[in-house]
């Protein structure tokens, strides 16, 4: 992985943590995610208007990805209903790279340097350390399977989009179409479950949703592009440094506590990132 790709993926990780922080500031979980997804769809329409249609071979990947992204958001909303951000986010984001690594190694036989593999393992350990105590803190036990369901959906769409973007040959247009399909599926689900009231919110919440969607598009477009020029598992792992950025944002912006567990996990995350660059 070149230095330029490496820095781009780290920037995407920061943007990912940033849009999660914006969602936290906005409306309730379901409504906030609905506004965010609709805004993503609008961005997607603007993007695809300036891009050529995807090649026919890319459509199965796009449809599969749109459904998987909608499932990811559904799991995420349910998981956040069962536990705190500081529990759900590390488990869901930490388990995903391990799943991607297993899939790319067993199914795709994608080559990767031993030090990069070690870096992914250390990085994953640091992220999972963030979630220590989830079963000891008295939170709902369903938090863990819901967070793992989120992780599985993340791993699935990472593989689908990495391969789909390679087939498409246009990462920017691919993500634009993905956002349109995802918004259509998720919005339909919200209407079925909550009716049109699921989209009622203050102008401030719509603005936060739009800002989060913009950051999300840029972050994911960078990640999908990176997966066309670098190993899928390595890109997926580096994206999870968003945990480190989220901890810093929580500490500085929200006044969240920085305890020894978080500090140790952050150190492991930094060490994992460093190992992937050796």
C-alpha cells in the first residue's frame, strides 16, 4: 500500500468517526438514521447524474450491496437501542476486519505481507479491547449479537463493494448508485415500520443528516477506491482506526472519560496501524 493510499484511508476513517458524532448530536436513532440515509440518497443522485451508467456486470454487486447496507443500518439502530455507543461501535467495527481477513484469505487467496497480517491482528485486538466489559456492565445481553450482526453486515458489504468497484471500474459512480439503492431500501423500511412520521424532524436535524451524509459519501468513496488498488483486508482494517478518532472526538468534544482501558486500546490501535506500514 502506497503512502498516498494509506493517508487517504486514514482520512476516510476520521470522516467516518465524524459522521457518527453528527448522528449522535441529531434526532432519535431511527429518525436520525432515516434523515442521514435520505441525504445520502440525494448526494447519490447528484453524483450519478454526472457519471456514466455502471457496466451491466456491476449491477448484481450494487443490488447486493444496497441490501447489505440497509441491513447494516438496521442492525446498528437496534444495537444502539440495546447499549452505549462506546460498547456497540468497538465491537461492530472491531470484529469486521477479522471477518474480512478470514474471507479474503480462505475464499480469494489475496496475497498480503506477514507484517500487514500481524498489524491487522494487533489492530483488531486494540479495537476489541475497547469493548471489554460489555457483558459485565449490566447492559442488555442482546447488545453483543446485534453488534456482531452489524459487524457481519460490514464485512459483507466490504467484500461486495471491494469486488464490485473493481468490476465497475468507477469507484465514485459506484458509491453514488449504492447510496441511491441503499436510501430507497432503507426509506421503504422506515415507511413500513413507522409511516411518514419516521421522517419528521427539526431543520437542525436535517442539516446534521446532510452534513453526516456528505462526510459518509466522501469517506466511503475513498475506501472503495482504495480497495481497488490495495488488499481488501488491509483497507478494511485501516478504516477501523475510526475507533481511535471517535475516542478522541468523544474525549475532546463530548467530555467523555478517558480511562486506562481506552488508553491501552488506543495504543494497540496505533501499533497496529504502524505495523501495516512496515
